[in-house]
C-alpha cells in the first residue's frame, strides 16, 4: 500500500508513511524502460512506515481506514488528496499535470497526497479489461464490487485524515462507484463527469446541424460505458449522447483493447481509429475519450483534436479549486455548496420534453434495452423528425423558458412584506 505525500519545493515536507512494493516510480505501458519523477515534486518513501499489515496484503482496507497518518499538512487549506488509478503510469501523468499546469503563471503547485496500492489497481484493471465476461449472467457468479468499493472508501477516509481538503480520483472505472465512495465525505469530492460537462458548457458549442441538440460522443471501455455516469451527467445538462453501436463495440473497440493487451500496437491503433471515425461521422461536436490506453494509442494522431480527455478536465478543476482555496485562506474544511431547494427549476429544451414523453414508449418497444441505449434511440428519433413534428415540443420549451425567466426574476428579487409599526405582517405585496 502506498500512502505518499508530495509537495512543491517551497513547502515543508511531511511524511505520511509509505510501504514500497515497487522500486520503479514511473513505468509506461508502451515504453517500460522510461523512469522519471515529476519535477518539482519530491517523492519520499519510507519502508518502515506505519502500515506493516500491507506487506502481507491482507486486511488492507480496514487497516488503512483505522490508521492515523503520522502527520498531515497543517495550515494548508488547498491540499489535494488523490485516490490512485489503474497504474503508476496514470497516477504520475495526473500528478505531472497538477504540477506543470498549476505553475504556468508563476503560481506554486498545490500540495497533494497520493494514496494507492498495486493490488486494488490490478483488480480495477482486471474489471475494465474483462468486464463483458464478468458481467454476463451466463458466465459464472455475478460480479460483486463490494471489496473494491470498501478499498476506495478506505483510501478516501485516510486522505481526509491526512489533511486533504479536496479529493480527486483520476480513474474512469472507479467513478462507477463515486456515489458510494463520496457518501459522508467532509470535503469536496470532484466527479470527473461533472468536470467534463462544466467545460463543455463553458465552451458554448453550437450544434453542427441547425435545429439539432449538441451531440457529444463517448468512447471508452465496455465497463465504463455500461456504468453510464458520463451519459447521465451529459444528458442532465441537455446534451445528446452518442455511443458506439453494438457492431462498433464488438468489431472495433473491444478488439482494439484485446490487440493492445497482445502488444499489437499497430492493430489496436487502426481499430481504434475506425471506432472514432464512426462516432465523428454521426455529426458529434466532440468525443469524450474516457480511456488512458486509448488516448495513448492515438498519441499525435490528428483525430485527437476532436477528442476530450476527462483526466485533463479533472486536473484543471482540481487546480481551480486549489487556487480558490488558497486565496480564501480559510483553515476550515470547505463544504460542498448545496443547491437552494427553493431555486427555480431550469428551463427544459424541446428534446428534453420529447424524451420525457417518449422514454417509456422506447422501453416498451425495446424490452430489456440498456439504460445507455435509451438516450441513443431517443436522439435518433428526434433527429429524424421534421420541424413540424418537433414544433409541439419546441413550443413547450419556449413556454418553459418564459416560466423560468419569471421564476428567476421573483427568486432574485423577492417582494417585500408589508409590516406595521408594531412589527406585525399585515399582508404581502403580490406581483
């Protein structure tokens, strides 16, 4: 188990304890000979740390959860806690981004703590690579994620005890259980899907076809697509989600991953390009490429210009949070801002009204259809509709937009109460 503290060169160093099971810090999948440390971060290891239980590989989750760190980062309200991903490679890449991007404008890199262990990393990698078989009802017992969730939850608790004021998890498949892991967290726990959607909305993209909703493709492993959290976050903000169809998954995406596992890099690259081109041909604005391996395969490929890396969005959000926390200077743990329950409900688009009306019909017409495919079918139906057919839903959208304008005006400018000289309410001025 690795519980590693890292800091920029101008911070005092605090050792949280580390049991080192691998001497190599950085090992890429395609170039295992490379080994570098992420300057200017200092990595400290201590093989006599407070986690002797981990050397035997048993009881690690309970031991980590109940172990108090030697020291935390006192007085540093912008400390970022990182729950390790699938590999040392992915962890170091994320840390490099934190260091390099946060120091572009002369700012100092925020202190951060990494908690990772190679045993659970291997379990996550196994799930992502073999998910189609372990999820099949006909192939053995149903997969039980409880041990992995417990492990990730223990790391989150340990990071909180270590002084982390914000938690990030640079791993796509781990976000399948983000809700369970973040439950009860006393500090902000960034969600990679929300970070991507936030940047997409800020980009103010325009549909590639007039009268159509913004279409965003998602290309990832079968396990990540089946988890559905990217689709859920995108659809909740009005984006139309485009996923690889069954043929593309069976004959391009899954074979590409299998080719990569066989070290057939050229074959994996060609298959992945085909899958990406199929998605782009379906008139999508951008494609979320939610796989470190896939992104590595397309290194320097022109197709990457049309892709979004969720890990990049997560790193930028973590840096933004850290810079804001540093300016604030508060030593209190920042709580996640809760939405005002009295705030007006946002206006819905015509497509959203159509989806609400037709979702049950799609389920009836397609028994057993996966949740991730419902949005795709609805999007295809909407795209084929004429302007006249869409008009009833667009009319509802216009009406709802006016409703929202009135509601938000009343919400931001509440009418005063009429109070008499004795402080008694004698009526409310209505609009």
